[in-house]
């Protein structure tokens, strides 16, 4: 090999070595950006997991509160039904009492009218 060929090969190798170094620097920069992005994603995932845990607790608390509300509503409905039945019985008893009272008033009116000779019913 001639000295010129050796020189060209050395320049070729040096040029490729320089290109390799530039590419390696670019890859190292890209790798650093990926590492930085990975760290940010890791932190975001950690924050998201924490928020998800808190959200799960809130949903569980809400579900428990809803179960309590449902139970209280069932109890209230049962009490209203019982009260409604009691009111119906009371209404029936009041009607019976009114009927008896009206019958008593009629008997008293007849009795009073029978002892009162000047009454129009005589």
C-alpha cells in the first residue's frame, strides 16, 4: 500500500471515527432525555397511584354511606307504612266514634224532647 492509500484510509477511519463519536453523543443525549422522561413518568405514575388510592377510599366511603342511607330509607318507609296503617285504624275508630256519638245525640235529643211538652216533636 502506498503512503497516499494509507493516508486516505487513515482519513477515512478518522472521519468515520468522528461520525461515530457524533452519533454516540447524540445517542447519549437521547438516552439522557429518555432517562429524564422515564423519571417524570415514574413520578407521574406514583402520583396517579396515590390519587387512585385516595379515590378508591372515597368511593368506598361513598358506597358505605349509600348503604346506610338505603337502610335508613327502608326503615323510614317501614315506619311510614306502619303509621299509615295506624292512621287508617284511627280514622275507622273515629268514624265509629262519630257514628256512636251521633246515635247518642239522637237518643238524648229524643229524650229531652220527650220531657219537654212544648217541643215541636210532640
